[in-house]
C-alpha cells in the first residue's frame, strides 16, 4: 500500500499563529471537508483543498464537528458551551448551550438526531422537537458514536468506561474495561458495515490500546497495543479498515481486527483528528500544528497465478485462492500484512512482515481447494519477487536470485548481469524445476533450481517486460519495454514475427501454435502465421488455456471465454482440417463445429468429419459417413459418387445429380429426386424414358401428396397409376362418397377386394344405398345383410332375410341384443326365439334377475322370474327332450316370482317409514311368505323382516298367539340392530296379551269348511283336505275358490266348450212370490214355495277325499260340468305342454278377476284399483285393451 498526498493546507489565525485542528468530518457525498480549528469552522473543497468559506459563530475554540447523513445540515461544538446547527448552504439556523464545554458531537444515521456531549452531561436534539433533552453522566465524556441502525449511542468516558445509551438517553450497557483508571477512552466508533453479523465498537484509550466490543459489552479478541497515545479513530465506509492517529505524530491504517498495515501520513505534531472520505480511499488528517492533509491510499495488487488457480490478497491480511474454471474460492486468514504471494501446483507461499508460510493442498485432486500449513520460515526477508517450487523458494532482489529450502536454508544463489524484471516457473521434475528469467538488459535466461549455472536462451536489444514459453518449449514470446511482442524459435534463435501494442503475452497451454497478447484495450489472438484476430478487452493477459483467457483488470482476475472461431476458419481456408480440428477442440460454437464438419466432409477427410459430427451429435451425417466407409471397405472407390451423396445430404441436388450422371448412376439421381418429392426435377431428369419408370414415379408422387396432406391429388394419382386400394383408403378416410361410387363403378367386378373395401367405406360414411349398389355388383348378399345389421336398418335386413333365410341368425341375434340393450326384453326374447337361441334369452333374463335382487328391486326380480318361467315353458313346448327340466324350472321360477312379488311390499314396509298397504294385507302377505320360505329362502329375502312384519301386524290385529310365536322365532335369529330393540320390547309386551288368536282372522277352507290355524307346517293349504288356498294377489286374502280336475278322456278345450254351453243358474229370490217359466207362458205364484232342487253334484263331490297326506283334487265329469254355471268357473289357460287349471267359486257374489297373461287371481275391486294406479297388471305388468 502507498499513501499519496492529494493536497496539504495549514490553518493560521489573523496573527499567523498555528491553530490546532481538533476535529474534521466529510459531507456524506465527500465533496466537502468540515474542519474545527481555533474558534472558527472551515469548509474546504475536498477535491482541491480550497477553502469554500470560514464560518464564525463561536467565541472560543471549536472542539468538534459532525455532518448529518442526509447531507442537509452539520453541527459544531465549542468551548463556549454552545452548539450551532448549520445548513448545507453554510447558514447557522439554531444555537443551544450546555453548562460546560462541548467535547463531542454525533448525528444519528437514521433519525438525524444530534447527540452533543459536554463534560458531565449530553443532550439529544432533533429537528422535530423544540427543546434539548439532557442527561447527566458520572464521568467526563470524551467521545461518542451512534450504531448503524441509530438505536444506541456509545459514550467514551475519561474514567476508562464506555456507556451505551438508547435513543431516549437511558443507559443499557456499561463496558467496564480492565485498568480503566489509567486508560481514559479517547475515541470510539461503530463499524459502519451493515452486512456484519453484529454491531462492533472500536475503542482507543490512553492506555495505548485498541479494543473491539460487541453491543452487549463482550470484548472481541484481545487488546492491540499501539505504543502511543491515540487521539482519533475513523472507519472506512465498508468497515474493512480503521484509521488511527495520535501522539506518535503518525496516522496508521489497521485492519478491522486491529492489525497494523501501514503508515498513512507523518505530520510534525500530534494527530488530533482523522476522517475517511465516504466510499473512497481518501483519508483526511488534522494535526496540532494546524496542518490539514488529504491522502489517497493506493492498494497494490499482490497475487500469484498457476494455470487455473489464482491467489490474491484481500483486506491486506487475507489470501483468497480462486479456481478460475469452477469459480470456487477459499479464504486463508493470515492475521498479518501479506507482502508477497506465490503459487505453483499444490504449493502456496505467503510472505508476511516477519516470516514466510508455505501451504500445501490436502490431496492431489485437481478440484481440491483446501490448503494446510506445510512449513514456516520465521525470518524476515527483503525481496522484489517471490517464486515457489515443489521443494524450494526463490527470492529475487535486484540482480540476485536466492534458492531456499522450506526450512529457510539457502542452497544456491545466482547473480545476474542486470536487474531481474520477470521470473516464472516453467515446470519440471520435483526439485529440478526450471525458471524463465528476463533481465533489464534484454537477456533471457533459463535456470534450473538444481543447477548453479544459468543458461542463456537469447539476447535482445530491449529490456524484458514479460515473457512466456510455449508448451513444447520450442518457442519463446517476449514483450519488451517498447510494448512490442516478439516471438522467437529457440532452436534456431530466429525471430518468427513481432507485433506492436502489447503489454503482456501468454501461450495457449493446450495448443502449440497459438498465443494471445493484450494492449491498448484490445485482446489479440494469433495462430501460426495467420493474421492477428482482435477484440476489445480491458486489463492484462496473464494466462491462456484452451478457449479461456485469464485477464487481470485493476484488482480483479476474470476468466474470459474466447471462441476460437477465427483461427479455425483460417486453417479451414488452407484445407488444414487436422489443425482446424485441434483449434476447434479448444472451444468454438456449435455453428463452427458444423462448418468444420461440412468442410472436412467435402474435402473427403472422413476421419475429421466424423469427429466433428460426433461433437454436434448429427446422426444423419454420421450414418452417411458410416455408409461411405462400408462401401469403401467393400471395394467401392468412386469418390465422385461419394461426393454426390455428400452434396445430396447438403441439399445441393443439381450438383449431386450431375456427379451421379457422370458416374453412370442415373438411377441413384432418380431415387434422390423421388425421395425428396422433387417430381418435376425427376421428370426433367428422365426426359423421354421408360413408361414403367414414369408409372413408378407417379406412384411415388402420390405417396408424397398423401404424406404432405394433399389427399385428393394423391387419390387421383393413385387412380391414374392403377393403385385402386390406396385410392379407396384415402377417399374413404376423407369422406368423399361421390368420388368413391364413381371409382367403384369404374372398377371391374372381378376385383372383389377393391369393391369390398369401397363398399365398406361407403357404409362407414352412411351412404348405405351406394354400398348396397356395390355389394349387389359383387353379388355378396351376406356382406349386404351384415351392413344393414350394423347400420340398425332392421326392416331392410328382415326383407333380405325373407329372400335368403340361410342368414336368419345373422340378423335376429344382433337384433335381439340390440333390443335387450334398449330394455325391450319381450321383443328381444322373440328375436332370440326367431334366431333359435333359447339359451341366450334365458341368460339375459337370469342376469337381469340377479341384478334386480342385488339392487333390492324385488318387484323387478319377481317380474323377471315370471318372465323366466314363461321362457322355460316355451322351451319345454318347443324342445321335447328338455321338457322335464324346463317344467321343473318353470315351477321353481313361478314360486320365486310369487316370493319376490310379495317380499317387495314387506321390504318396503320395513325400510320405509310409511306404507299404503293395510295391516290386513301385510298380515296376509307375511303369512303367505312364511309358508313359502319355511325351508328354502331365496337370495335377498330376509326371514327376520318377514317375521317382524308378521309379529307387528298380528299384535295390531289381535292375533296374539301368532304374534308370540313370531317373536319367539325372532329371538332365535340373528337380527339387524334396527330390529333388536323393537323385538325385545315386543317379546315383553306380548306376554301381557291373551294366548289366543281372534277367530275372525283364522282362514277357513272352502272345500271342507275346516277352520285352519294362521301358520300351518304343511304350507299354504288346508290342514284337513290339503286343498291349497288360492290368494288374491293384491291383499292376499283367501279367495272362495276350489280347484277341480277333469276326468280321464276329457280335454281342456272340450271342458271349456261344455262350460260355455251351460245354462246360467237362476239365483233364488226372497219373498212370497215365485216365478215359473214354461214353453209359451210365465206364471207367478203367491204363498206356496216351490220344492227345493236336488243337491248340487259339485258340492257333493267336495267331500270326496280321504285322510292321506297328499292333496286329492275334485274330479269332475261331463254331467257335473253341465250343471255348472260358466260365471262360477275360472279357467287358467296355461300354454302347452301344461293343462288348464279349473276353479269353482263357492261364493258367486264375490267378484273375482283373472289376468289372462300371468293366470293370477284377484279380487276385482283390488285389481281394478291397482290397474288404474299402475296402468298394467300388478304382477305381470301386462296391459289390456279393455
């Protein structure tokens, strides 16, 4: 570091007496310097030292001045006990006083509050308040300073303590320093760097110490002994350095840790004040004899470079090693002034004022950036240059070179004829490294550290300024004092070339024939003997590796990426492909690599071209080169054909075609044009050629038109070339039916494949008429029917099937499936029947039934089971071999249909909160259902729900015995939680009821007149005659019907005919009158009743049963049938192979209705009500016309 005085002035009073400079400060912008000297305040121009204006206002000596950070005002304090506030226009605007002389002033950097310190008190003033708040202090105040955030004020006291106050003046921390009684604090200042982790206070006292403390009062580090009485202290703006002046008549520069670096100025008397200009390297000093001096600090660069590692000094005491490629950095704290730095391979040497430290890397890893101390040489050395090798240190002093071991012993010494201007390690084995030395007299020497004799490489007439050796050690580049770069061949000692305007030079460490030099703000790159390539760059070139140039500008080292494009193109112009490739490897752009690859390819240098294309990952050209190499290995040697292929790849098609034609390879040219869709060029190339080639060309042109989204043109070309299938596909894909039918009409009917595909496309386009025309042309009826089926044109399909019944299944099977998807199951079944697929019809209904049960749609499940039973009956009629199984299934499905039909109502009663069914109906249904499921319970039917309904309704209707039985049976079952409480309560409450059932509820058999229990183990039949009860399928009351069968030999139809021909029986009339009808007259008789008729033959037969366990129906003969009235007989007409069922009503006055579809019997009123509500039969959902 070097301190250069910018200007010096001396303050004198009117009698020419020297005036002590007690304090000074800079304005925030650094343009003014405010000086307290004598009883006046002087305002200086900081640039040239001229006095702008002396300010008068104090009557006695001015001790202190301070400038506000906003630059709008400054203040001065005097021994006359007053403080004056001045504006930036140098006008006094306010004056206030203390009781004693003012010792120190400080402006708050945030709030601009002014702290003014007298001997035993301090005041706080701000522009917003009118009065000054004052606070007493126990000791004399000597100095003060605010923290960066303006929250705390530090007061230096004469008793050696430091008091830290908040903005209100309250003491928060008191720093009691050791030996304070003999060490008055003379100056304090907070570090202004806001990036520091915490506030740091610098303190100097007249115990000749420099100390640093935290805001909390804890000391940072140890005291630094100054050796003199300090009087002033000032920080640099970034807090990296601190300036101290005092009784040793010097002003010194220290680090922020307190390490002394250098002396700034040495006036002839005590230095009472110093100040650092904001954001600069200028320091102002004021001394006891009135001298004011402004110094500029010149920080010299101390650094070292080896390849991509750059070491430089930071903050005067630290070393930063920077990896110029990865930009990694590592800091080494030396805690002392760093004077010299040298770096070589894994070694780093640092010269401090009294020692040299040698560091080494932890490992041999090229990316390792961690250093450790290897040796320390505790001696003081004076040298101009420092160089480190693997095992030695080289110290240069004027003409002398000394070689020291790491232990500090001198091993060799060389004395040159002239002053050494430049020295550099050029490598070599460990312990035998070579040094390149340039002298002032123009000599260039090579020295080996293990050889006592230097070797003269060459002698030039001008002094050496910089030099470098090429990587092969065959060429030497020298920059002399006339800024000329000279390049020599060391083998012949000849000057190869020279270039002007150079201040530094460096060879490329990765390429022998390339160097760069800098000068006049330009970077110059020279390859071989080609002209120099220039670009702008500030600084000095210190290294050149590949495409990276290391440049030192002012104090910073930077890595500049320089594409080697210009040298590469210079080599390409000379067709020097190998040298161009070597230069490209140093670093060029993708475009440069591509240019190199193509130039080498055209030059038929396939090896270089392949390497270049690999770098840019161009697989297309790599495949081309690979193909050419394979052909060459097979013996093909026609370079003209190879070059033609290359031109074709480079889109130079005409040149390629000419080369192919010269080589008699016309077909290769034709293929090239067709592959590129250059059909016009191909036709021009063909001229009047072969017709087959032209047809092939048209086909290829059509292929291209198709791929280039011109389908209509492609189709027309295919048609002209006879490629009908391709044309049909294009026309069909784009939906052009008119064009398709025109083409189909042109195609010969023998070409069935083309016609079939055309018809298929027409069907997809919805042009079924055209498609039918094509199929008719082909005579393919099966395909025509399939098209109608796919289009869901069922009427047309049925019409075709009538003409061609062999395709019956091809129509009715998909028709049935379509109907099933539309929930038209009856029609679907009919269609399956017509198709002869009875099993498919049953399968559809079985699946629907299963789904209905799983989804608790029990009414649908009953309906589907009834449909299944009818389906099984149809199969039994049409397939005699399966009749037995189908009839069994019919009975099973009929029973399940009844169960699910009834359970639907019971389930709704249990699940839903309200129901429209009367209690009697629920009572009858639950009894009916229990009789049906006593042994086998169908899926989804809950016995507990049925018993629960029966118990509940029995209790409501007075059937207490049945209710108790139902509750007892419920307790034996695992019940759902929703039933449990109700069942438990019902079991208890039912016991309070009488143990019998109301007689009105007991069912009576209409055959034997036996009163039956409500629950019968034999099922829903009479316990005496085993006559099954016939329920009404709405409320399930027992109908007054008795089933009878016909005697053998009588058919169902004959019996029906007899019944239809019978005379209706006259109802007996009550009263005294009797009516008699004869042939020609009618008579009425009063009083005497006619004799009663004989007993009804059917009634007599009702009692014809025995006590067997099987049911024996009433058997009726013809005479008995003839006595019956047709209105009293109900016939259930089951389809074949079943027989009719006959029932006789014993209460003709009870109206009964029969559903002709499902053969279920109903009370007429109930049936009509349900039919009106639903619109169909409640069981089979059949609708009637009347």
